[in-house]
C-alpha cells in the first residue's frame, strides 16, 4: 500500500514540474505598501531564444478592486533601464467573481507582460514592480511572482523547445 501511495506522490510531483519556466514568488502578506517595490532577478543565459514573461498574482477576498495596476521597471545587466511600463490587469469579472484559479479564498491569476521577447544580451536582468492603485497600503495581495518561459514561436529558428 505504501508503495502505491509513494508512486502516486512521485507521479504527482513529476507531472507538476514545469520545465518550461520557473516561477519566482515574493510574499506580500496581504498588505502591499505603495513605496515597496517587489524585485525580481532574471538570469538570462540564452538571449537568442524568445521568452514570455508572465506575472503571477495571488489575491484574497480582502482585495477591494476588480483590477490591479503595476509600474514595471526593467534594467539590463549593466543597470540601464530598458523599459518602464504601466500595466492594468483585470482580476474579477463584472459580477465580482475572481477570474483566478484556486480553492478557497486565495485565487491565482497569470498575466502576460512580454511575449516573444528577446533579451538583448546574456546576464541578470532586474525587474521592479510597484503597485499603482489609489491605496498607500493595498490589502488582499498575498503574493506576486514572475515566470519566464521559452516562447513557442517559429522565430526561435527551429531550435528544440522544452516541453
């Protein structure tokens, strides 16, 4: 019986492993101060292969809005700003139902930031995210994460894509 249970757990872990891109999460703990940046370091080893950059937002029922706004600052390995973007993402349907997935009060939603993006060079890129809502202290955001995955495009010059 223990072998069957162990095999089932191993199969579950293997099936949940995402080789296409790892998610890096920052705990916000339900209170995101407007002055606090969420920072992410992206180590890009293969800039010739296009990437998708995706934000992961985990919110709970304390979140007071149906959308969330970010100011995103991306710096290249030399520390030079490559882009500053103001983004608006929808977290809830017009009837107030959260669009994210998950059981219970916490919902997780993925938002595309850049698609088919080619980093100009190899190295560590720094992404800084500020909340740009009306509240100085934004309630209900539990975690903010970022995922970088290989884009599935023909522009990758026929290189084998991870599955």
